[in-house]
């Protein structure tokens, strides 16, 4: 069942989303060659807690960290640790914050120093795919219109969408109904309505859509070693159209 939110609940999610966005902005300022993903995790946790939030990911099904930090060919769920960033890396950072009983969730893939033209294009297309998915978050559309928009932008650019991972509803819980694939024909699935809140999150690769799960049972990488990018916003469907609740992260673009 898709849980619709009241305007007051959406506003509370927006307050959580502001902390998410500011956390991502702070991480973006600190990313540089030589810093470890564990250091970034500590920076994020301190910031989130100092602003009254809780890091949603920490302890979720046993996850040990406050953020997910996934370099290069790692698509999602990378556990922060000793990995040291180097010039030319890509780093996907996923942040969730719980505040006042509601969750907001966002991700951004950062360049580390100077990156290759193909890496730049992958990041650009990932952001365009996210924008296209968000644009479909309008009352009267169907859920698969979001999926189709993400797929179209990604594949027209020559990249692949990961088909075994999905976006999701979000609200009082980090994962609510519905699941939102990043591919599919338009005009299918539930009718979108005001008050629905979704985490839209294209996960795209420069090669095959296939992925592998690491031995830690969290980290997921591309099966062929190709680069990956992950972008995500929490979005509410309103009478005026899509409202990005983690929208300050747009300033990073």
C-alpha cells in the first residue's frame, strides 16, 4: 500500500531533507585525494547528529555506518572504511536522515579531482536521468512513467540502468511501497496522487547492467568492472507538481 502524506508530514520530511542536503554539501567540500571513506562517514554522522537528526542507515538491518560510500565500479551500499580516494575517482555518497519520525534520503556521485571525459558524461547523464524521473512525479501519471523516463535518458546516451535495484517509497520508514524500477514501459502501475513521497534513484553504468554482491553482503558493484553513478532525491507529489524535499543538494550541480 502506498502511504500518502499530509502537508504537515511532507513539511517534516523536508526538514529532514534539508539536513540530508547540507550533509551532502559538506561531504562535497571535504572530498579530495587522500581522504578515506571512513573519515567522510565520521564527518557526516557528526553533522547529522549536531543538527538534531539521526543517521537512518546506521544499524539498519545491521548496516554499520552512517552513509554509503561507493567508489568507481561500486554502484551502491559501499561500507565506509580504509579506502583512500585518489585523483580521478568517482564516489557515490548516499545519505539518509530521520528527524521527527520521518525519513529523507538522497545520493550524489562526486568527482574526485580531475576525472575523464567519459566519467564526466556518466555523471551528467545520471543527473539528467534523475531530473527526467522527477518530472514524471505528477498526479495523474502512472508509476512506470518515472521508470520509463529514467531508462530513456540513460540508454539514449549509451549507458545502462541497473535492473535489479530500485527506488522506493519513503516516509515514516526508509523503504515503503512502492518499488520503483529504473526501466519499463510507460503508462503502467499505480496512479500517482498528491501526498505520495518517493525516493527516485537512477543507478546507471558505463557498461553492462549486471551487478555482483560482495562478501560483506552489502556492497554491490558492476559485474564487468565498468564505472557506475547513483543520484537520488526524495520527492513529494503535490498539487503544484514535484517537490524535491532534498532539493538543496541541487546546488551541488
